[in-house]
């Protein structure tokens, strides 16, 4: 039984309108990756110097992660000792400006704040400051608990001496003889 192509959705007619949108203008163009191999000039160590000079020191491992994630334009190249990343200086500068916009303060600013607060020459981050504050609080609590322990020990010692005094007196009476000991116990029970 022959079927008509029109019935199954296949036609020999050409379509006048495209099936996709030709004028997509609201999507920004994607930045072109540099095709020039000479644009990749920085090693990880050199890029780390850029970050340090800008006031945002980063460990080498972080920079490797930025390369792997695509935050920095980079190429992985083979060396005799393994692989290493080569990075474009423009991408490093772009990433540093992004960090400046989002962080609000540089490490140099934090050093200035630390110097004003009485700890010159020492960069104190907010986290480190909070830790130092908590350590000081805990040291104060430890001093308080130790002094409380000493007071409690004195109270126990006094209470023990006070409670044992009649028993010691009774035991001395018992040493004199059984009759005197029985009289001491009677006295103790009466008091």
C-alpha cells in the first residue's frame, strides 16, 4: 500500500521560512580565544607575581585551578618534567580586576588596618582576627575555671576537716578504752 509523503510529514516542497532564528541579538558574543601561540607568555610563577604585586597573593595551586576552570586563558604544554600552564597576561589582569571589584579590600588595605590597630607589619585577616579574639576569650575562661577549681578544693578541704574532726576525737577516745569510746559515740550522736 503506497503512502503519501505528505501524510507522514515528509514533503518534497521546499520551506520558505527557516526553522531557526536568524536574528539572535540579545546574546553577547563570546570572547575569541587568542589563536596566537605567542600570547601565552606567563608561567604560573610569573602570574603569581602579578597577583602579589596587585595585593592579592595566591598559592600556585590556586592559579592552576583558575587555569583548569577557565578563569584564566591558558594552554597546557608538555615539558620534560611534566605539564605546565602558559597564561595570557591579559587574562591575569582581567581576573585581578574582577577580584578587586568583588573583594572590596586588598591585602595592602588589611595591612594598613592592622598597623592602625596596633599590630604593625602584620597582615591580620578578618578570620585571623576572629580566631585571636576567640583564643583570648578561651584563655580567660581557662583562668577563671582554674581559680574556681582552687576555691572548690579549699572548700572541700575545709568541709572534710570539719566533718572529720568529731570522728578523729572519737577515735582518740576509743584508744583510751572501750568504755570511753562508747561514751564518745554517744556524745557524737547526741550533738
